[in-house]
C-alpha cells in the first residue's frame, strides 16, 4: 500500500544547516522545507537567509544589466544596434563603411 500523504509527526529529515530534525506538521519549519543536493533545508533557515539571498539576487540582476549595456555599446561601436520593436540586431549602414575605410587605410599604411 502506497501512502499519498505523510502523517503529522513523521521525521522528514535533519536540516543540513542547523542540524535540527524536521518533523512533518511542525509549522513553518516543515511547511517550507526543501531538499537541495540531497540535503534538507528547513523553512526556518530559509527565512533567516532571505535578506542576504535577496541582496545577492539584486546584485546578480544589476551585474547582468551592466554587462548587457557594455555589450550593446560594443556592438554599436562596430556598426550594430538593436531594433527597439523586435529586439533583433541590425547593421548601421553609414557607420560600418567608415570603420571599413579606417581599417583599409591602416593596412595600406603598413604595407606602403
């Protein structure tokens, strides 16, 4: 016979961070517990980590936004830009010719 529910008071596991047991029906501790890489993390520990994890999330998001802006600036330097409607890359015709001319002039100066 396979059970669909775990009875209240059943030991789910031991929290890998604080070392305390997690029993089903123990309130917030068991209701929001999770298993990460085979280790139990209690809901209490998750709540204690919330502030620091949220700071890390925001920092990661801001780093991604800065990196995206740097990449877009580099693309624009070499004659590409994003289409505001579709978000796809498109070539800037006037700018690429100027870059090509500058590149060919440098090569001819080196050889000549």
